[in-house]
């Protein structure tokens, strides 16, 4: 997985708890509680968010997908953006999630579900 752990921690304002290749992070922003898990060995990520608990059986937000690259960029006049790609290449067809941190320190989640087949 191509990513910068401390950059992701700074973006979300929380620290990972790690065990081997699995990294977990919990943080609260606005009225939502988030749970982020990255598994480097499986190139997988999951993000759950809910107003009560991200561990609930049916959280308000539940995203899970292949992830081989995480990259930070900037949205002019808005704030920093974290991009999650299904492959190690920075190609729009492989983009799975775009998270923007707004000026009000909240997150805007924008999923991208274009078809991507490894090796294609």
C-alpha cells in the first residue's frame, strides 16, 4: 500500500492503533463518530460513521473497498482532500473515495464506484 501514515493521522486529527499490517483509528467530528480500518496486507479499507456508535450493526455510513494508495491533495478554497485508490496508480478510474476536510473541520465523503478490475 502506498501511503503516508502520519499524513492520514494529521488529516483526521487522530492516531492509528496498529497490529502488524492492520491499522485502526477512531475519532469524533461534528455529530458523527468514525471508525477507520486499513489492512495493508489485503489492500483493504473500511470507514464506518454513526451519530451513536460506528460499531452499530447498521451505521449511518459504511464504506468498504480495495485500497492500495492514499494520497493527500488540496481543494482550492475548501481545504485538504484525501484520495483513496483501489490500485497503486493515481488514476481516476481507480479512485474509490474522496474525503474533503472543510473550513469548519467537518468531512465531506464522496464515493467513486467506477468499475475497476485488477490487471485490466
